[in-house]
C-alpha cells in the first residue's frame, strides 16, 4: 500500500503522464488523478493532440465521485478553447473542490488564467508540487512556449578514446544493439531529427523510427508518427537518391542556396526545401532554423544526430541543451574523427565545461547525459 501523501498522488499523475511520452506531440504530456476521502476515484492522461486532455479522462472515470474531490494535475488546467474545451471549466462544473498542479502552463494562451478561473469559482489552488519532475517531462514544450525554440538533445556515439568515426567517415557500428534501441526511443519522442548533409551523404541514414527496433508494447502506434527529418544543407548537396527522401513522413532540407534548378529537383524527389538567411561563412543560420521549427512546425524536442562540424557549430551557438553520449568499449585510434570540431579552441581557458546529470550502462555501452555548464 503506497503512502497516501500529496506527493504520492502527484507521482502517480506523473507516471500516467509518461504514458503519453511518444504520442502527445505537439501537446505536452499531462497526467491527472482525482482523490476523494483518501481514495483514488479517477485518473487519466493526455494521449494525442485533438483528443481530450488528462483532466477530462479522469473526470469521466470518476463520474459523480468527482464532486468534492481533489485533482492532482501535472500541468495547470487549461483556460482556453483550443481543439478541446477548457479543463478548468470542466473541473469547476464537476464540483472538484481543490486543484494541486505541479507547474503553471507556459502556453501564453493559458499562463495562470486556468488557476485564476478556478479560484474565481471558489476552487482552492496549489501549484509547485514535484515541479522539477513535471518540467523534466516536457522540456521541449516548455522551451517552445517560453523561449520560442525547441529543446535540442544532441546524441553521439563514441569509442572509449573519444572518437566518433574513422577518418573516411565510416562509423557503423560503434555502439551495440541496446544503445541503438535507446536512440530509436530518443527519435520516437522527438518532434524532429536534425542531421548535417555530410552525415547523410556518408551513412545514407533514414532518420526514421523503426517499430521493430523499439521493443515497446505500443511500438506500432508510435511508429506511425515519424519525426520531421531536417537536413542542414547550405549548398543543396543532398543526393536525389538519398534513402531519407523515400521514407514515410516529411524531409525538410534547410539551405541558404538560392539555386532554383537544384531545389526543383530535390522537391521532385520528395524533399521540402526551406531557404533561410545565411549565418557564419555562408552556412545555414542555425538560430533561424530553430526559430522556424518552433514557430512554424510546432517542434518541441529535437534530436540532433550529426557529425563533428554541425555538432560543433550548434554547441558554439549555444543551441545544445543536452548531450546524450554513448560510449562503446572499443578504441578507434588517433586517425579517427573527434566528436566536435571547435576550430577556435586553442587554450585551456576556452574549454567547454559540462555538467553530468547521469551515467549508466546500456547493454555493453555506457550512456552519459550531460549539459553545457552555465557560465
Ligand atoms: C490541460 N490538460 O492534458 C493538456 C493541456 O489544442 P488543445 O485543445 O489540445 O490544447 C493544447 C494546449 O492545452 C497545450 O498547448 C497546453 O497549453 C494545454 N495542454 N492542458 O489542461 C492536458 N495536454
Ligand atoms: Zn485542458
């Protein structure tokens, strides 16, 4: 019997919210538990955008028992009429007497108005319980709503001697099957996967989620939603025969080339071409690309899977929020390629410190989760 504390109810709501990890995009993952007389009377989570929010599922499950209950929700109940009705109104109408939320909704359409609506109707409101855990569930949604850009997770595979590909570019495979399954999960939870054209030219990677590699119960449902594939390709060098152009889902080629002919050919081969202003040295302006993805494509989480040049440029521009580094028990030697090209880095004073959040074994490899240290 778990302890019936407010924390344990919110923890249950967080567990429910996690069940939407792969499906709610572009909406946040949200869970809700209704408790009355120390008993759980209804629970639910948001499954898919366009479908009912977590609170509505929980209210339906509780029926008449919702009256007088306390709602534990991982996000502030909404106050707006979007694809579905305002949850704050539904909670009021069901007679819920108290709402405990983990965090305020960063969506400017809501942003505190849900709480105000509840309070005005006489519902007691508390906010901030297990907030850190709730925020960790939706880093992309929060980044998009509050900073106008996605949350960028950089995934890399390296040898024990810190090398990521042979000098030729050959890199398949450094890590084992368990690590590669983990990468499939990272793709599946992301709204978009970004890669540089060099990596695509060399690996001919498909950048897709493969249900058979996911090893999850609902792998089929997940694989139906492919992340948007984004190829950073300043000069439109993507081969027309690239495998990623023939996969289900969309491939967006981000360029600053204005070559009309090449663009038309790529479009005929299945790509969508996005012409952006150029940043440093005639390369795609990465800030502008991320702003476009958040603003026009509602991209929450990005998985960056690329080589040393683009990885270094993204890091240099301060656009990497998290690094997931898979380290394999192998040596590739001094001729092999490093993880990051950081050309301006010459002195120890210029080193890039990281904070490590987690290290664990994944099969025969090690996964290190780190983030650039706040300076
Ligand atoms: C909630 N409970 O379970 C979720 C909420 O387009 P709609 O109608 O689905 O609205 C999406 C917005 O609603 C989303 O941007 C976020 O602000 C909020 N999500 N709110 O009360 C939920 N998923
Ligand atoms: Zn809602």
